């Protein structure tokens, strides 16, 4: 892949230089300028790509040419991550490598590893706003209550000062402020986000709704009470969860059952989640708007959701090796028939 990149890059540079130099050479000949000037120009056209590649190999990061390691046929994402980790063992000062690893783990919903990768990045560049936001988001996902506080909140505050255009940073900082009853500050933070959004998008509408809620609470008011008709339109998913007989011997006292729904497309944070003692299985759980992690992320904010269940050995909502899990796939939030889940897999 590297060789192909170098050849393509060299060809593009040569082509660009020829497009620039040939008209100049023709014009120079018409003006009667010496041939050695033309020869020097042509030598430059062919030597510059070679010099550029040599310089890149000397001081650049050639491994970055491979991007997220998706490598040869047969290599899965875990093997690709292992390859990137092996590279970082050899070159622990590769900032972009740590950023890439953090982003990859975030996509894989492996929050603990993502936070660790961003932590390495911050040790190399303490003012990296993207790493700050990534660390704070991963940290919140590791918590049962998904609160953003302590170092996570401090990093977000620094990140938006360094990069006032950080949409994720502003969004998460507003959530943190709302969680800490700092409603006026949350509204102010989200207003900084508004000019960056398409005013006709669903995201902009959701942000506006949350600003209205924050303003109301800041003024000591409460949202207008729901009418019976409005309550009836709110989604409510009835989920029936059972443990596969093949895994019953793996259930132990102290295990925790999480039943959750998350947006089909969007952040991994649950829109609704129920937590209970796993020994109560089989069980029926109802997921609704009142079971969201934050006021702006709720069941009615999505049209389709992924519904799953997990028996956690550690008590943490984030999946760990040895946890038992199952899912019902993606369903419409307005589904009225019971959703059945069989917990039949070991994570």
C-alpha cells in the first residue's frame, strides 16, 4: 500500500509541475532564455517528488498511510487494532496513532480502552481538544449514571476554550452542566452550538428544545404538564427477557440485568435503560421516556431503536468479557406488541 501511495503521489506531483512548467518553458524560449534554465526546471520536476518522499520517510509518519488498519483479506477489526497497538508499542510517541486507536475503540463501543488511548494522547499533547472530548465522553459511558463530572468536566471546559467550534465538546459540556443543575450555564453553552447547526435539521430542533427546558428550570419554572393525549403518544416498549437454559449455570448471585434501547443511528448512550437483579429472570420491563440517561436523549427522540439485554458480572453497563447478552435487533419505537429477548450469548 505504501509503495502504491508513493508512486501515485510522485505521479501527481510530476503532472502538476509539468502543467506549471511547460507553459513557462515555452514562454522562456520565445524570450530567448538559456537552455540550461529549461534543463534545471525539468530536473526539478522529476527530482522534487523523490525528495518529498524521502523527506516524508525521514520525518513523517509512514504508518499513517495505512489509515485504520483494515489490511489484507481475512483480517478482522480486532486483528487490525492489535496491529495498531503493536505499532504503538514500538512508537509510543505517535500522537496520531493514539488518536486513531481512541476513535476506533469509540466506534467499537469499548469505552475503557478508548479512554486509555485518549489518555496517552493527552500525555503527548495536553492541549489536544479532540482527545479531551473523547476522554470525557468515554468516561461518562463507563459510569452507571453516565454523569460527566470531575476530570471529564474540566477537560470539556478546556476543550471548548481551545476550540470554541467543537460541536461534541459544547454538546457534552451542556449535558454536564444540566446534570449538575447549572441550567443557565447549560442553556448558554448550547446557544454557542446553535450557529454551527443547520437550523432545519433534527439536531438543531433537539438543541432548541433542550435550551427551552434549561431556561425554564433556570427561571424556577417547570415544563407544562403533559395532556393525556400527549402522554398517550409517548413511546413505551414492553420487553420480555428470558435466560437461555444453556446459560443458566452461568448466572450467579450479584449479577445485574440491564435492558436498554439505543438509537439505530447515533450515539451509543441508551435512550432508555432499566437495571435490576438478574436473578429475577424471566422478567418483563417497560422502557419509556422517563428512563433516559439525559433529558435530551430519550426514547421519543428516535424513530427506530436497537433493543438489547445484558447480564453484567461487574455491575457495569459497558459490556465486559464473560457478560451474558441477547437482543431483539432494531424495532420501531411505536411498537405495541411485546418485544422478546433471549439472553443466549457470552460476550
